[in-house]
C-alpha cells in the first residue's frame, strides 16, 4: 500500500487552465535564405521594441522561443487576445516603410485550455491547438478557438470571422476556428491597438461583486443556504449610496472555480470583491466574510459571525453595515429592518424561501418551476406572514403566464395580484415586489402601469439588472426604443455574464430594429441566437430584420426555425393575438421599415 501511494505521488502532474498564444514568422526560411543577418537583426529589434513589452504589459510569460516563433502563457484570455491584436496592429505600422521582401510578418494563434506544467515548459492539447491555430492564421492575422471567442466576445470589440470546423493535426475532434485577417487588423485605428476602447466605462469608485459563498457544511443539500446568503448580501449592498453591484447571475458564473480576484476585478470592472463561506451545523451558522481590493489583491476587511438561523437576518445586516463603514459610505436609506418591524421569520420558512429561489435560478423547465412553487407554498404555510414567500410564489405564477406555461391564466393572474398587494401592504419598499408587479402588468398589457412599477423597483434597488431589463422591454413596447436601449445596455453592464443574456441581446436587437438600425439589430439578434437558440421570438425578430435588409435566404431560414420552435405562431395575425403589445405602430405601421414589413418579405403570411 505504501509503495502504491508513492507511485501515485510520482505520477501526479501539475495542471492548470491557461491562455496560450503561439506565434511564428511567416516565410522565415525564405527570409533567412535571402538575408540571414539582416532578418535576424530585424526580428530581434521587433521583439525587443514591440513584442516583449506588449507581453509584459499584458502579464504574459514567454514559455519558450523557437527561433522564428514563441509560446506565451497568459493568466487571462482577454489579455492574450488583446496582446495578439496590439502586436499585429503595431507590426502593420512598423512594416509600412519596409520593402515587402524584407518584412517580418507574424502569424498568431490563441487558445484557452488545460495544460500540463513542466519545469520550464507547458504541454498538452491546449498548447497543441494554439500551435495549429497559428498555422491556420494568414500572415499578419490571428486565429482563435471557439472557447476563446466565447470568453472575449462581450469584453473586446474585435471582429473575428467564423471559419467553421477545422480538422487539425494530432487533435481527435475538429476545432471551431475564428479568424481576423491581416486586412481587418490593419484597418483598426492606431489607438485601438494600445488603448482601451473609448466606450469602456471608468470603474466606479464603489463597485463590487459578491462572489458565491462557499458551502462548508457536510451536507451538500445545504448549498441553497449558502447561495441565499450571497443573494441577500448582493441585494443589501445595492442600497449603499453610489454603489455599482454586479448582478447575482453573473457572479454565480464563478461558483466552484479557482478565483484570481485581480482578474475578476478586471473582467467585471469592479474595485472590490466580497467573498466568504458558510458553515452550518444543525441550527448553528458560522459566516466568514472578507473584502478584497481587486486591484492589489490586498485584504481590506475580514470578520466572522456566529449565529443561529433565527438571527441570520440580523447577522446579514451587520455584515452589510460593517462593509459600508469600511468603504466610508452611508446607505442610501435605512432598509426596513425585519427584526425591528416584524417578527423574525420562522427559520424553516426562510429555508424554504431560499430553496425556492435556488430552483428559480436553475435552468428553466416545468420541473424546476414546479419545485420552486412547492417550496414557496410550503414556506407560506409555515409562516403566513412571510413577504418573501409571497413574492417568490408570485414570480413563479407570472413567469408561467408570460411563458405560456399556465393552464389557468385568469386564476394565476388573480392570485398573483393578491399575493403582491399583500406583500406591498406589509412592505411598500420591497423592490422585488414592485418588480414582480411590473412584470405582471406587462403580461396584462397594462404597459403604463408596468413602467411605474418597474421604475419604483429600480429606485429602491438601482442595481437590479432584471428590473432594468424589464423596464427597457416595456419602453420598447410603449414605442420608446431610444430610452429602452439605454436601460437594456445598463442591464448588460450590471450582469455581463448573465445566463439569460440572450434575452438582453434580443431586447437590444428589437429596440434597434424598431428605430430602423437594421444592421445593429441583426448583430445583436445573432448574438442572442448564439446565447440561446431555443427562443422562437429571437429567430422571428431576426427574420424580420434580415427581410428588411433583403437577405431573404437567411431570413427564410430564421423564419423556418421560429416556426419549428413555435408552430402555432404561423402568421402576423396569430402573432398579434399572442403578444398584444405587438400592436404598437412601430411594429405594424404602414411604413416600409417596420417589423411586419420585414417578416412579409421573408414569406410570413398576414393570416
């Protein structure tokens, strides 16, 4: 047994996830054959003056040089791609005054993958694919893998063209390749290669992400409990004056992953990271919290809270208060203190509410919504005064009506309204109650009332990305697309990695479409389609936009996909019945640049 353990220890290898950049000089043998010393000197100059400083700037590490090329490792795929583009763009300028037969021109490939770490080298398919991508790149251009493209597409504005699946040497499965040609690289403005895009927002002084708290309990079924702590803190911190808080859906994309807080800060545009853990044994709970400066990685504040489930709400208020004092800011207004203004919710009811929201945040299906509804119903039975149980149950009911999953629409709407009115009677400042009421009013096509409710929700919690997006969609249906776009862009900024990002891009595309910005609409609707191709209305709106641009073949394909997913919506008349707010003149007016005009061109019938 001892021998076996030793053998396993010797066989254990270090692995890590890394962004890998591979580069070489196109036609290097020809250049050396024509002018060996001159080529060698020019390459050394480019490396010394441009390439090495760019790699250092973006925190890269040169793993090895290969004479005419190099292998570089980056801790961030965003840094790797930005470095590649800046090098290639700058090389285009440096070569402009050099005779064509003497130019040093790089080809670059970037991949993100698991690597094996050796003493002075890295190995594995992650490295091999980067090398193959470099070989596929045209001189002066860049090729990236699909996983790289998925990671950077919402963070960098560079245009990479999908070149399809490529079979590469010694890799079993085809690799999806995205390319930027040398012409596209050269067309970038000179400043784009060395500076941030002009539209990049400055990092707000009080900007924070609450990372998912770790569940240290022995019972894995208590995961929802730790998630609930994270959710409540995210909501509470949103009330701090001048705060910018990343939405929970984006924060939860980091759950269970090794975290570099400085990289998280760069990726999300925040100055502070709050992380912690929850250990629950029976009714006893220990919460550890630490605040970290995302720029330096320094720990600014840490504390530990021992409590029981009945005092959990008070403990969370304490954490939020101490954090606010640490950042030397005051709360916008004192949130209604549950412990002072109403009796402490029954711990079991609170558990059920947390479990219900855990089901809501899981991938939507009839099963997950049924589980969530049961949890909220049981919470309400356990504690008939619970505001949170009412709001959670109302969210499920209105979601079912909105998505056409309800078998009793009128009954569900009536109960939804009753639950929300009761919640608002007990707490008129509940942002979530107003948000859910806004969604109910929109489903009922009472758009002006929906707008008021959603604006109230946002006034109470300015960082509620879901409410901000819903307000944008409501403004779209009210015919105010310019204002709608501002809100939807804000929602995307607050929750850039939201699992429901497809709906945000869809709403943004629709807003641009109704303003006549057809090309922008198509770009956003294509992003939405990639984000979730199961939403029939994304395909339908894309068909209308493509029809307006007279891309009729692609428009018909999109329309066919919409009909496949939602066969009952097979005409303009049925669409208007299904979505009453589509009667807005911007959708159905007589002008040639309306959605119905584009759908007609795509072959969608009136009746």
